[in-house]
């Protein structure tokens, strides 16, 4: 039985039913830290949120659950940055565990929300139109996109450029991001990956709301396998082994995220399920 918490957003005139029975690690605080160069981790223990700091303001990728808003704000400020300097908001996927606080942060900071065009309907509906989780109804506060993105679009703020990669299958518009960052030791190509986990238990042929799901997953698994990068992280800390690689308070060490073997294994685990289906 799924329990819900009803949060009413008057401006939206609708009830948001975010599930209550989520893993505790999704809301558990985690110390923010510098990943590499101008890229920082500001998420919860498992729901990753990333801050890209530039001279023209900052980019925030993902927001976790609705109750993560204050945690993310605190993390940004603890690192010495201004929450209100957030200029662009992005997401790796239009699900409530990554967009839960997006509308609230957008309102408070005045930042623009840029999203993969294939996930725009779900963002605007608060998840109600999602092919698999739509049964929850409105599971996060609807957020109106300011700009629609397509595969390999460049997101630039200051001197920093991110390339959005269309990696559908988990959602219709799941996205990964590639960016180059520089620190005292050199330049790194970083992948913020959306691992295409398969959330439906139905046969692909039965997913009438998303008839391209099999084709999209096949494309994404191949495209992600062919990517080249120096360091990688993901939508969930557990997906890239954050807590095995780093303990809170440990010194800055970007190279712990140079884990191609772990990346390939994460994809292979999804491929195995895909082949079984």
C-alpha cells in the first residue's frame, strides 16, 4: 500500500501527492563537497544534485524530493556560494525524486528551468503524464519550462559549457550531461550520467503509453557505452558508489571518480535486465 503526503500549492490549485514511503537515504543530509573544478555535490545522501559554479551565476542539476529544498540551499551556502545566484535549473529525469523541489527553487531564485523537450510534458503535469508513475497523479509541483532542449544542445553560462545528451528509456526525456572542468592539476571531461534503469515490470510491448521504450533503451545503452570521459557521477549517489569512494570530510580528490569499470558494470546490469525482457 502506498501512502501519500498531500501538499497543497495554492498558486497551482492542485494537490501534490509525493509518496511518503521513500528510502530514508533519499532525504538524509549529506555534506556538500567539491567534486572537481567548479562542479560540486549539493544533494542528499542518495539523491544527487550538482552545482556548477560560473562567473555569471550557477547551474543546479536536480533537486531531490520536495523536502530537499532547504537542504540544497544550506549546502550551496555552506560551500560559500549564494543560493540566489542560481541562474539555470536542469534535471536528469522528470520524476518526483529529482524534481520534487524544482518549482519552489525556481520561484525563490528566479532561475530558468531548461529541460529535454521529451520530458517537458511530465514536468508541466507534475508527473501525472508519466508512462509508468502517472498512476501517482501529481507527484511533484508542476514546473513550467523556460527552454526546451534537444540532443547535444549546449548549455552555456559564463565560460562553462554543458552538452545535454538525450538518453531516453527511464523517462522519455532522461538526460546526461558532459562538461569540461579545470582545476590546479589539469582539465577533466566529466559525465553526469542518467543510468537508464528499467522501472516498468510490464513487457515492453504492453507499455502502450510509451511504444518506443524498447527502441529508446537499446539506443541509450549503446550510446552510453560509446561515451568517453575522465570522471563520472550519476543521478543517484548509490549508482556511482559515492559512499564507497569518499567519506565526509576527506580531502579534495577528483580522481576517485575516474571509475570506468564501475560505469561499465552499471550499464551491464541494466543490459542484463533489458535482454531478459
